[in-house]
C-alpha cells in the first residue's frame, strides 16, 4: 500500500509539473521601424535570440509602415512610436506596452548658435511631420513661444516647415551654411551625427529631451516602446520575460560595438548601415529599457498631451 501511495504521488507531481510548464511558441515575428528605434534591438539582431527552440524572426520595415504592420495578425511584437501604439490600442487592436526603449533623440540644430527658444521667432525651423512636429509644438507652447506652420519667416513667431523625411533637412542646412544664411532643423540621432559630418560648424542648439524635462519633470519622454499582442503575452509570458531580459543588455552591447553596428544593420538592408556611430551618438539616442509598470505615469501624460488620448491601465503589460 505504501508503495502504491508513493507511485500515485509521483504521478500527480509529474502531472502538475506538466500542467504548470509553459510551452514555447513555435514562431514569433518582431517588426522594427527603420531608424533609431531599431537600435533598441541591436544586440538581438546581431546575436539572435535563443528560447526553447522558438524561431524568432525580426523584420525591419520603413518607419511609415510600422503601424500598418502591427495591425496585422502576423505581427506578434514591435517597437514603434508610443503615440502610434496608443492610437492602435484606442482603435481596438489588442496589444500592450511591455517597455519603453527610446526616451527621445530630437535636437534643434542650426547654422547659427542660439541659447533661447525665444530667439527662434522670425526664423524657419525645418522639421518632419507626426510625432516630431507635435513635440516641437508642445515644447514651444510650454514656454509660450508662438509658432505657425510656414515655409517662410513669420514676424514674431517660429515658422515650422514640415518635410517628408529628415534626409531632406540636412542638404538644406548645408546649403544655408554655404550661403551664410540662418536656418534651423529638428533632427534625431543618428541623423545629427550624419549632419555634423556633412556640415562643418553645424550647431546643436536645443536638446528637446531636456526641454521636456524642464516642463514635466520626467527624464526624457517615452518616444518609442516595445508592444506585444495580447495573444502572445497571455499564453507565453516566460518568452516575454526572456526577451525583455535579453534587451537589458542592449545598451552595453551598443557601446561595445560602435564600429560593428553598420555591418549588423547592412544584413537587414537598413538605412542605419549608412550611418556612423560614436559614443556621443548613442548617448544622444537615449536608449534604455524601462518596464511598462515603471513608466505608466510618464506614458499617460505624454500620450494625453501629444495624442489627446486618455490611456487606461489595460494598455500596460
């Protein structure tokens, strides 16, 4: 009888362990927008991600495509602008924010040096659309500097001139510098480093992350985040834990592999393959990983101010 009870207990223990053991997903598809946010997964792109036999595929797509890709069922995980993620969640896409990975990489550069945003009144500031121009407007509103969307100078106001892509800003700044004209442009890293290499004497006048901190008290702003579809996070939480743990090593990886980075991104046909990276570049990218539960307040405020969306706690993993 005693042996029978021992056998039953062993069988029950094995059964409970089997029920408790989480299966690994067969395949996971991760999408990254081509640009700074892709740097937030550089170590995974180079070293791969080994988890219980799961095939993890990483796709780098044009930044303009990322929201559409995340909307598709084939996308399991993505890094994307936080405001865009909030908009998808607001539309009913079942996803959650797992971490914030980019805390702002925008700088106002110019052909002349200036120390006050007030000094930009009557000047043209080139900027890209969407989140970038929203952030510039938020900063200017916060310091009571009036602005207008215009390609020409406006008396008493900052003229914000939108371009379709940051690559249009650099040659215009270079032309202005050659002609000794005053012109400003909002660039993100690593485009800032690229612009400095192409334009002798280009000034970095304003760090928009510091301007944001002065207004809100938050250390940088949650520009880009890692989101996960509910279907994956609910069924495979241990996969997510392992992935996030892997990404905690990314910052150290970046600083140790500056010269290697272009080759890493060349393998993915990314525009980052054409960039140069220095320690200053990486520092100005403000790349780190903070789990969603530790950044809820700043994300809620940021999304409310820039996207006019009131987020619920259900948005956070």
